[in-house]
């Protein structure tokens, strides 16, 4: 009996020693987080102050309610339709009657898109209540309808304003979601603007379209810095407000403070996102090279100090890998539309081939050259992101006949 007691006591001491070692490792991991590199990354991911001017986000939150499902055949973002304007003209009166009740909602969405600032300034759980973004992607239908009705200059001017707002979202979005919506909306409007110029080449280009003809600054528009700062800001609000920090099956909720730490997860997130900002990222974007998110190895002590946080971090890690290429594809599409508009402004005696040759080399060539195709009837640029594979890996815009 005495022997059994001694053995049991020694096992208890061994277990106690193991627990003490585990507690020491846990405490060390907690006390040394965030690391110096993570503190630098957090500082880098802090968003700059909100700019001056109207904030479009409250307008987007308060959009008039849609009168019903959006009319079928009116969503010009459908790649199976040869042209947005063709789709409208196929049944112009019916489409005008169907789209009319949606005009107040769409024009309100346009005001939100055109606003110089678009920031969600709410805090806490409310930031997860997203506005209805679909009307932004439906604006091209409204512009095509007005163009087909004869207001060619007004429709073109409005389409350019939409494209400039979409480019602003893509460059400096509220979150990554709005950034990708901006890219998608810009591509829709680029196709629409080029088609408008092809159909009405004698119309003078409205002054509001001039900014779209400028060569885009890849260093400013080709990184995901603005998007990831917005994403970090959003996560900083949403993660602390999560009701169940411990996923089902990972342990009881009362153990959450021992297994999970929001600040550690945010520090890791900042460390991953930080490579999208700074001079190195801007230099790579200028060379049309995607900036990979940082793949920093987790410290082994973090697996003891923050086991659930590490698991959540591992789940989130691969979620962003295709976005750098999407951002560079956006810059390529900006160059494509700028080239179309610059060619459009050249002397009327020049052919499309001569206009293309007269483009600035930085716009025409660069690290991703534009291509004059279809005997001078269209201009294209290759796209590289996985998302662009469905579009045959290219963006193509029509050119007016000369």
C-alpha cells in the first residue's frame, strides 16, 4: 500500500511538473505577444484619417427599397450578352418601363459610388450588417437605357462618373469586398464606355471622362494596401464582438481566455497583410508583379499559448492568395480603357493602327502590353487571376471604325 502511495505521489508530482512547464510556456507566449515585427505591422495597417467630403456609406445603407426583382435581361454584367446597349435596344420600350421604378434606387447608389469618401464609421457588431451592393453593379443598365433613348452625352458622362467612383473603390476601398466590387463595376463600365464611343464617335468626350484617359499609376492602384487596411479595420471591429470565440468542439466557452486571444489573431493578420503596403509592394506593382501575403511561421510557443487562435489563423491564411493578381488585372483594365480614350482623341485622319502606334509606350507596352486585334476593331490586354479564367483570360474593348 505504501509503495502504491509513493508511486501515485510521484505520478502526481510529474503531472504537476508538466502542468507547471505548460503554464510557463503559455505565460511566455502571452507575455511576448505581439512581437516587435507584429507591432510594426499593426502600425502599418492603421488606416489613415477619413478624407474630406461626403461619405457615401450612409447613403448606401439607406438606399430606397427595390420595387421587386431586377428585370431579367437588364443586368448588363451578364457576359453572355454581346452588348449592354444591344440588350436594351432589343426591347427598348419594355425595358424602359421595367427599369423606371428602379431609377430612384440606382441613382442613390450612384451618389454613394461617386462620393469622395466611402467609409463605414460604425463600431461593434453593426459593421457586419452590410448594405445592398447589387444596385452598384446594375448602374450600367441605367446608363445603357439612357444612351439608347438618345441622351448619348448624358449617359456617357454618367458612365464615366460611375467608372471613376468604381476605380476609387478599387484603389482605396472600405474593405476588400468593396474593392472587388469596384473592380467588377469598373470592368462593366469600361466595356459600356467603349461601346458608347464606338456607337457615337462624333460626340465630344465629356470633361468628366478625361481622368479615365490618364495613364494609371500602378504603384498607387496596383497594391492591395488600401483594401487590406480596410479589411484589418473591419476585423478589428468584428472579432472582439464575436459571441462564440471558441468554435464548436474546441472546448467550453469558459476556457476562451486561456485558448484564444483576439489581439494575437489581429497581430498575426496585420503581419500577413503588411506586405501589401510600402515601397517594396509599390515597386512590384509598378513591374506588374503580385505581392504575396507574408507567410510568417508561427512560433511554437504560440501553439501552446493561443491554440484556438492558431487554428483560426490557419483557416484564414489561404483565403487571400488570388487577390493580388486581381488588383493587377484591374490596373491592366485601367490601361486598356485609357488607351481606347486616348486613341479616340487623336486626329480623325488616323487609322486605328496608326493611333495605336502613337500611344505612349508606357501605356501601350509596359510589363503587360496591349494588343490591337480583329484588324484594328478591338483592343485587348491579358488577365492573369483565376477569377479571369472565365473570361478567356483577357479584357477586350471595341474601337470605332475609322
